[in-house]
């Protein structure tokens, strides 16, 4: 399972990558810190999962997800996992409307998010 990590904090990117390192069949293939970088990567290669924050140093995670849902997106839309500090109900609802499969609070649900991503990778490998 190829994962695109969209997170503007280098510290969090490293923590996430380290947390997922032991998962067989899961590869954090690339990362982006901005909406523009993420969209360029998404147009260049197929990812099976996008792990994305809402607030980025430029742009936001919702626009990254919306890009993968356009008619001209060249690949099958990936599984969307949102890991954010912005857990307000309107953000959760917006994520749900866009088809975000998983929505986690970075500060309170980090371990659950990692566990869920690992479970998704195991399901992906079994298919």
C-alpha cells in the first residue's frame, strides 16, 4: 500500500513515518507540506492512501482530497485518512461529505489512527 503523507510539520511527518515503519506492506511513498505539492504528487503517481492534515502551510487538506475526486484525476481515488487538530463538527461533516474514510484527532487519537492505518494496509495486502 503506497501512502502519500500530507503534513506540514516535519516533526509530525517523522513521528508518523516512524510509527508506520514496522507495518509490512505499507510504504510512505512520499510527503507534501503544501496543497500544491500534494496535488503535483497525486497527478504524477498512484497512491492507495492519503494521510492528510486539514491545515497546511499553503492550502488545506480538503482541497487536496477534492482534487482526487475530479473527473480528470488520472487514478482511482485513494482511501482518505484525516489526522488533524481541527476536530470541530463542521470539519468532521465536511470530511464525511467528501468521502473521508477516517477522521482522527492528532492529540487524542494518534495511536488509534496508526492502528487503523495498519489494519487498512493488512486488508489491502490480503486483496
